C-alpha cells in the first residue's frame, strides 16, 4: 500500500444515452447506456493522503476548486474514507487536457481518474467493475470511462435493498465486430452557461411527458445497438445512436420549462451530417448536454467528415477521436 496514487482516464461519449436517475444519492440511472471511450483529452489525477490535515485540498489545473465542483469531490472522498476506514484528508490535483469550451464532459474522465487514484491511495483493492460502481457515485457517466472502446453501464435492479441496487449498477466492456470507427467532435460556439446536465435530467424526469416513452424506446435501442456492434455494422450503430440522442433532446424540449442545448450552429452541423449521408458518407450525429455535435463515422472518412463539419461549425474547432483506453493507475 502507498499513500499516493496517480491515475489517468479518458472521456466517453454515449451512443445510447444516460438521461434520468431513479436514485440521486446512489446515482442509479433509469436506463442502461452505452458509450465509446475516446483516445483524446485525458484527465490525470493525483491523490495524496494528508494525515493530520483538517480539510481536503483540491486543485483543478493548479487552481483551488470551489463551490459545487469542490463539494462533489469532497463528498466522493468521504465515500472512499467510509469504505476504507481511513479517515485522513487528502490533497487532490487534477489536470484536464480538454480545451475550454470543447464541451466534452470532463466529469466522466474526472471521476473515473479520481476513483482509481483515490481507491489506490486509500488502500481499497478493487477490480475494474467495482471501480466503475465507485466512479458512478461521482458522476454517472464516469462509470463507463473505467473501460476502453465500447462500454455498457447497467441500470441495475430496481427492487431490493440499496446495497443490492448499488451492486447491480456497473459498467463493463461490450464485444464488437470489426468497426474501425472515429468520432469527430465539432465544437460549436456556446452561448451563456447552460443548465447543468444534473439539473436538466432531473427536470426532464419530473416534468416531461416524453420522458417515459423515450426511456422505454431506449431499451429497444440498446438491444439493437448490441447486435449492430456485434456484427460491426457502423451504419446501424450510427442510425440507432442518432435517433436515441435526438429523442433524448426531444424529452428535454418537452420539459417544463424546456431545456434546449441545441443552438442554430448545432442545427447547421446536423444539416451537414445529413448532406454527408446524401453524398454517400456514413456519418451520424449525437449530442449531449451542450451545443456541440459529435459525428460517428469510419476512421477512413474522418478527415472528410471533419472538413465538412468544420465548415458548418462556423469557426469552431474540430477534433478527431478514435476508441481509447480504460482508466488506469500510473506507477510512480
Ligand atoms: C447527456 O454523468 O454528467 O452526457 O450523473 O448527474 O453527474 P451526473 O450526470 P452526467 O450526465 C451525462 C449525460 C449525458 C449522456 C451520457 O453521457 O450518457
């Protein structure tokens, strides 16, 4: 055992979305979700135990964390302290390589890296599936960044004790046929700060008449997605991902009051994706809790897709990602 550990994790983008919780404290989702881990923009987190200190010291890119960001990290460390029986406070340093405004959820790579580093520093000996359960408590989507390539996060059982529910909701790798995919991230210039995904999904579940139908159809999407991935059918994977994401945005548009993350520039990029398809390029869009558009395509088409969406994104940056690795401990 050592009292210092450093871990690295990459972001993931959901092809079948996580949108809605059934338990906010345990972060248990309403539906299963499925993602691709990216090979760009890793987060590196170092956790160092500080015996005798009376508070946690948390920095993000060298700057002390404040407010909600700090509160979530300290709450997560409290959970690790409770599990390990080690009460020490910690020094946590996080370096995020996501460019500002890229809109790639840094909470997924962030809590995946924190889970791996904190578990090691506090002496919890957990395998990857158990670490995915732990990361889930920081941010739901972080559970999927424990693994590389394609990953499913099980919603888990809805009956039984809290402990049974907690144990049943974890992520694991999804086997795929030959796919060779790329994900082109089109950064669309964002307006004023949006509603957080946490608040937006709560409002959607509580008020949107479209939420239940989407959650139900998402089950079918997941089953079809697994089959499409298994046979390496990129067109089917893309079609299912696109309808699942647009459906999720429809649930938000129907919330009261509406949550709208799409901007005019997002729609312009979505149009360019349709045009690519008319031109015979397999390209499919997905969007999360922000205006950026991520386009799934074949790696061989990625440069062409990037050029097209760059022109449509009106000056926004474009990044090409391939499937990336799961979270791991760095040996010091
Ligand atoms: C739209 O994992 O950020 O990106 O569990 O409240 O931390 P919390 O939410 P978070 O939500 C991600 C929502 C999404 C879809 C997805 O990644 O599946």
